[in-house]
C-alpha cells in the first residue's frame, strides 16, 4: 500500500476549518478531516495524535493570524487594537469560539498574543500581581464576549423572547432586552472594554497614591 501523501499543518487546519464552517464544531473528528483531505483516517494519525491535538492546531492558526504589533501611543489603545484583532480573527470561523476558550494556554500563537498584551501592560506601568490581574481581566472580557457574540448575541432569539416578557412580572428584564436589540456587537465589545480599561487605570492611580 502506498504511503499517505505528506501533509502540512496548514493543510490540516484548512481541512478542519472547512469541516467546522460547513457542518459545525460537533462534526470535527479525525474521520471527517481525513475525508476532507482524501486520506484514510488512520493515516491522519501520522500527523496529529488525536482530535484535541487537531483542535490546538486550529486555535494556534487563528491566533497566529493576529498581528501583534500595535501603534505607538497609550497602552490602553494598544490593548483595544490587539483584542479587536482577535475578535475579528475568531469571527471568520465563529463555531471555533469554544476551542479558543479551551486551548488558549496550549496554542503557541496564544502565548505570543499574551506576551504582546503583557508588553503593553508593562509599558503602562503595571507589574507583579497588578499585571497578572489586569491581563486575566482583559482576557476574561474578550473570551466572555466571544461566547456572547457567537452563542448569545443581542440580536438573537433569546433577546427577542426576553423583550416580549410580561412587563408586570419582569419590568427591568423586558425593558433592558428591548434596549439591547439596538446595541451592535461592535458597540457592546468596545464599550465593555472601555469600562474594563477605565477601571484598571483608576485602580492603578489609586495604588500609586502614598499611604496615609
């Protein structure tokens, strides 16, 4: 039997993303990717150990597509640019959002992104535990937003249903859901990130004050 043709990581990722974009994340298996590539399923194991390893390749590809160079200026502006680029990269393949959350610490491209963010925070004067909390808080906003945008969007059916609840029983929820229908994903992401950044800057100023 002839040996399977050589495959690159890029070919594996392209095939995996084609399956996910077409059929959803649940369809991502070694068998479906092998079929997409036109090779035997067992032949695929020459290149990746299992589905988890394949998922890490996909997440790494997405993060590596993000330009980590940011314009000179305030550190907050650099963070805005960087996180927005990640959001755009994930939006090209929205079904992989759960994989980003699951494998963000295993993919080398993710580590490269975190290093770039830490560089921005360091340039803004953050260090030690303050830098740890700031970085984790910013990632929490990003990852939470990705889940919201692709699985609980304000434009989705859930918001519509809540906006039509009885105003007598749920006055605040019904009104808030109605207001939410006019908020775009861009506005939701950027205003939320602005709130986080203002909070971090205020905390930094408070911690810089001399003890009384």
